[in-house]
C-alpha cells in the first residue's frame, strides 16, 4: 500500500507468500498498488505468474479499474501491457475501467 518496493521484493521471493490474498478492504496487493499508483510495485507483482490480474475487490472493481479511476496512467499502461487482463470487465455498477475514468 505504501509502495515499498524492497519490502515487496523480499516478500515475493518467498514461496509461501500468496500475492492474491486481500486486505481488510478486500483489495489484493496488486489492487492496492494500482489505486495508489505505485508503478514499481505493480511491475514486481506482474512478474509473478500467479497474480490474479482481474480479481475483483470493493464494488467488484479490478486493479485496472482502480488505476483508471485514480488516474494512474503509468499503472494502466503496465496492466494493459498484459495479454491476460480483461479491459472490459464491469464492476458492481456495470462500469468498465474506461467508464470509471469518464
């Protein structure tokens, strides 16, 4: 959440760390990094094959929707650089990531 890349790197080096476990606000580490605009942390998480790119959080929003809503262009570019992300997944209000930033 705070963008501490070194700490994230250390944690991700462990085999017993699951990068998809949500926090008390139902946001995964990827969603937290996306909503805060921490590009370096997003890059570290995207290096893992087991990160769920489209896991919904609060209001059924994906990390892409969080980044788009917050206006974090760099994070949006990183996420859209992945072929395994769904850029059209709607949230609980039936808004896509594009609709979230309009």
